[in-house]
C-alpha cells in the first residue's frame, strides 16, 4: 500500500533570495524565541499566588503530567527528579497527589500535606504540629507553643511542670523548676535532655529549664533578669529553693571556690548578699554538709531546683551585652 509522504515546510535558497549566513541567523533567532516562549509558560517563583499559598493556575505536572503551555513533558516524581525537555521536575508531593508538581512557598509557609489544591496550607512560624518544618520531628509538645518557627516552653521547665513563681500569667518569663542533678556548674551548657522531678535526673542544672529558657542571670543577662521580674519579697516567698547562675554575696566569679549560689524561695538561707537584691540576696544552702557554690552545686532534695528565665522574643541566650 502506498502511503502519502508527510508534508514538511522547507525554505529553498532560490526562493529565499538570502545568503546562507543570513538563513542561519534567522534559524538561531527562531530557536531562541521558541525557548523563551516555553520558559514563559512556567509559573514564576515570585508569583503572588504561589507565595501566598494558593496553587498555580497552570502548575507543571509530576509523574506522567505535562508542564504548562508548550514547555514539554515533566520529569518523574521525586524531590530531586529532573525535568523533561523544558518541563518542570516532579516532587514527592506530586507523587502523593496524582502527579502535581511541588509548590513554591514563602519561607514561612509550606505544603505539608502534599495537596496542591489547598496550596501552601501550613504557617511554619506558628503551627503546633509543624513548627519550623513539616512532620513529627517538628511537632511541639503539650507544654510548648510555636513562636517564629521554634517550640518554646510555656511552663519554663523541661518536665512541663513549674513549682515556683505561679501563676504563669503573673510571671511569664520567670520560673522555679525543681530538679535533681549531680554536682556541677550553674553555667554548664544544656545537653538538651528533658529532665526534672516529673521525669529523670538532670545531667546539668540548665537541663531543668524548658526549650527557649536558660538559668537566670547567666552571662549575657545578669542579675537584673531576676530583680526586674520579681521583688525581693516575691523571691523569698516562693515554695522551695531555686538557684540562679550568680553568687549570693558577689555576682562574680562563678566557680567552684566562689560565693554560694544566689537563691529564691523560702527554703533558701538568708545571708544578706548583694548580687540580685542589695543586702537581701539569699543563698542556696548546704546539702549533706556540702556548701553549694555557683560553680559547683548539687540538688538531691525535693523542693530544690533551678531558677529559669526566658529571653525576650527575638533575643537568643548570651546575645545581650
């Protein structure tokens, strides 16, 4: 059987009346224009609908899909999949929702459910379940709130229970947290392990403080962090004994041979020190005959613990001069 030959458009030298170099230049221009048209069919990264969380009007395809316009077939799904010729690459989200390309979201938004129809549906700066990222690894605990993409303790204590400076509304950035720990410095860095009487033994005193909190009066904050949030009378009235990261008589040095640790609570020993409250700063006291000092302190009795403070929003620990 004879088949009709497919027709194709050609440009002959005789009909064009132009030189070979001119013809080559025309073809280059034609090719560049075609590439530009294909590129323009993709959604621009700064498209307001993308950045506000709304799905794109002509989104590129994931697995088996097609890119918008004449840009060609899209690549296979997967967060690192390459695009087809001129097409948009697929994504993990695309594989989950039938082949739609991943959305381009603002830094504080995310498409955590992989459904393009509801766009970038999660606010990472405030989501309790997806705080700073998507998934269980970014979920805050019951005692935490998501603020600016970080989980922050509400009680101020890593075991989720505050014993000193209640109610929380009256002392939102000052907490007394009971805990046990072996002898060590009040300025030792956190290990990151949650602890306290409601949980386990703390490796260092700072571990008793919740996420976003630190031992009060640590370097970079100083004794005013306590005195500006509670009066000497309020400090002395707390049930228990809670140590701050300074000496009682003199704030510095904080070492294993310095003054005893400054303390708030009715279980403290009043030595009329001058660090936090001039002439009214109490001491953490002794345990089993051992004199606790700022750089070498231990806690093994109920009612004793550490004084924890929360830095003002946007200020990280040790950032203040």
